[in-house]
C-alpha cells in the first residue's frame, strides 16, 4: 500500500475517534427522559339536604332523618335544598310529614314533604281532589294489606228485597291517602296493627257517591289492586248514586241465573 493512502486512512480513523469523544462529552454521558405529570382537578361541591334513611309516606322528619351531603356543583338542579340557600333547613323541616317515599341519600325536595301543621292532609291533596274517610276492618280492607298510595276498588254490598245479596263496584282504581291504625291485643298476648279508617282521594262527584253508598250499603269493601293498574282511569264511578242521575238496567245474577225485572242503575250486580 502506498504511504499516502496509509496516512489518509490513519487521519480518518483518528478524526472519527475524536468526533465520538466530543459527542460523548457534549451529552454528558446521560440519557434525558421526559415524563408528563397528570393533573386531576376536583369539581367544586355544595352541601345538599338529603334523607339519612328510608322514609315511608306519613313519616315525620327530624334531625336524625336529615343530613347535609356534599354534592357536585354541576349536579345540583332546581328544587334541591342547599346549605347556602337554607342553612336552617333541618330545623325548619323538623316535624314535617313525608308525602312521597324518600330513600337513603335522596335529596329532599319541597314537593315530597308537607307542612307539619294541622293542615297536613290539605297539603297532600292534589288540586280539585277531596279526602273522604270510610270505615274498614281486616275483612273489608284486604286483610290489613292496604297501605297509603295503594289503589283500591270500593265495592258496595247490599241485601236484596227478594233475598240474597248484591254487589257493585261504586268506585274504581282509587288512591288511598292514609290508613288510621290502632294496636290490638291478641288472645295469645301478641299485638297487631289494625286499620280502622281509610282516607281516599276522590273527585267531588266521587265523594258524593261514596257518601250515598255509605248510607245504602250493608258493607263497603276495599279490593286491593295491582300496582300495575296505577295508569288506568280513576274517574269511573256509579253515577246513578248522584242526585238526579239517570236510571239504567242492572243484571242481577243469582245462582248462575239472570233474574229478570231487576232495575236500578248502571253496571252489573252479581250475587
């Protein structure tokens, strides 16, 4: 190999080595790693008044059944009671009556509670409705299983002049507002809660019908309906019981046979 080529190759190798050393010095011999830190922002909260336990219809509110709970500011809607707007809400609502069920942790809204004065029932009643009470017993009140907010049919039972009994639905799908209960002592020493009076939510005409039926009937019975019937009409009633109501025909069925000549009103009366 010619001496000139050897010299050029040597110079190139030395230059490459020097360039490598220079690069290592400039970088300091360390590898730079960049990392991103996640930033988490917590949404502001507002204290909202909620139920501290499950509360049925008719329960009275007190300091133990209410509490303030932190609620996301963006989730507060109109109707919620906040500590900012009503700081004394717990004291103000003590003694109020629950008119619609409240569940543990559910925000308390004005439409779900009624004023604790002696006009509670008038606060529960929707506009245009009337509250009418009728006596019941275990036998006439579905065995004691009729509770507030249930739906019932009111059945009138009467003795017929020809003998036997006739029955008729005078009111259909009626909402029960309240049950007046008392405690009875059983023979075995146990106690049971018995409903003696049911308060029904009625239209003015329905209130007149049941007032007449209470005078005519030997017994009024409440037939408990399924919760699935809540959307069915609740304005049907035996309108012939109203003063001036038109007369119609009634089929009286005795021992499986239709008895001719029975006259009364709308509907079908069965034995």
